[in-house]
C-alpha cells in the first residue's frame, strides 16, 4: 500500500506542477502581450511626433521662402529665384606696413587669477609664462592689455 500511496502522491504533484506551469505561461504571455502593446503605443506616439515635426518643419521654410519670391515668380512664370550674395565685408587687417603692432609678453602667472583676467590673457594668445606674441594695436586688444597690465610686459613695434 505504501507504493500505491507514493504513486498517487506523485501523480497529484505532477498535476499541480503542470497546472502551475500552465498558469505561469499564461501569466507570462499576458505580461509579454502587455509589454508589446505598450511598446506599440510608444512607437505610435513616436511616429506621430515625427510626423508632426516634419509637418512643422515643412511649414516653417514655406513661410520664410514666401517673401523671397519676386513679382514675376508670383505671376506664374517658372523662373528660378536668384539669391543675392551677402556684401563683402571690409578686411579687418590692413597691409602689414601701416598696421601698428604690439609685442606682449606674459611675465606673471595666470594661476590664482580671476577667470576674466585669465580669459583676457588667453584672448591675447598667451598660454605660458615668458611667451611673447605680436598683436595688432586695436581698442579691443588695448582693453585686454589694460585689464591685465600687472601680468604683462608690452612693447610697441
């Protein structure tokens, strides 16, 4: 009888185990389907956002391009619009013979100085102690030199 009882218990254990496994599979399938549905919803939202962005991007250039059309283009002729080139800016640097230059040398360290003073030294092109650079004598450069004059040695060339 002990053998029969063992067989019955094993059969019962197998049934409950199979039921539990089937339940877990069903739960996992539901979870997977929920995850897939949420991913699809996110994907649909992303597609909708991209479409909205494209629609907005298409409208913006049209608004900007409309004033650029000429009267002939508005009349219906298919002539390409010609964009005007930006006017050439005057060269900031004149020929070398007429430009005054300054020789600037960093004689004191930048370490421990104010950030604005370090920026002025960098703006002048100085990176290390006792480095000498030549800069054009402009009001901007004079202003930077004046701000950090306690760190520099300046000579006119």
